[in-house]
């Protein structure tokens, strides 16, 4: 269990932060941007959860915990992506669970006839916001992976998570009945 007794350390005042192994890195590095954006996505999901209940809220609760795992993974340098007691890594099982939930939720949704504009219910709108932040986290992680080793399963998890948030947003819009559809060229 993590125990924090002091919140500020002054260690980051010079523009650097510590990775999980203690290595210092500039706060504007691609790796730090990636796990920072994951944290931002987690916060957006927390806002969405203010408007969710039941199974949707349970899924989002698990996802929020997973996102801390993903953030820890992204903050851990090295080429060994095997989870252990000492090294938290994103796993295939986490991705498989997302895929199963996507399939289950998507089964009740009608086919799309257009792109969807973010909106509808409050929960759906917040999930669309979280989805776009997750997409940015994925892009940030891919950028980081071009400079150093990043767990490819963490990137896969983020890719799948954006799909999950999309179908869950549709589900929370009365199974898609209250989705706001894009009308191409409507305001020309």
C-alpha cells in the first residue's frame, strides 16, 4: 500500500521529476507527457462517474484503477515488461477485459448511421471528453515509444479504452437513441 506523509518535496522545482526507479527526467519529456495525460484522462473519468450508476460505474471504477497501473507502467523505464512484485506493468488480461466489456455493451447498441457529436446525457458528454483525452494519451505514449522502450500493452490498453468509452457513452445515451448525429454540411 502506498503511504504518503508529505505531499510536496520541492524535487520538481527545477523542472525535473523522478521515474519509478528514481531516475530524474525533464517534466516536458515524452514519457512524462504520456503518463500525465493518462492522469488527466483518469480525472475526466472521475467527473463522468458523478453521473453514472450500476454496471457503468463499476466498469469506470475498474478503469480508473487500471489507469493508475498504466501510469505506473509508463513511469517505469526499461525493456522488461513482465509484471512482478517490484514492477507494475499493464497486462493482456486488462486489455481482454476491456474487449469483453466493449462487446457486451455494444451488443445492445443500434448500428451507427453517422458520426456522433459529443453530447446527449451529461455522463455521455463527459465520457466523450475522457475518450478524446485517452486518444491523446495514446498518441503521447506512441511518441515516447519512438525515443525509449514503452510497454506496447500499455499502448494497446489506451487504444482499447477509447473504444470502450465510446460505446459506454452511447449506452448512457439511451443505448444510442439519444446520440447526437453529425449532419455533414448542415450549416453551409
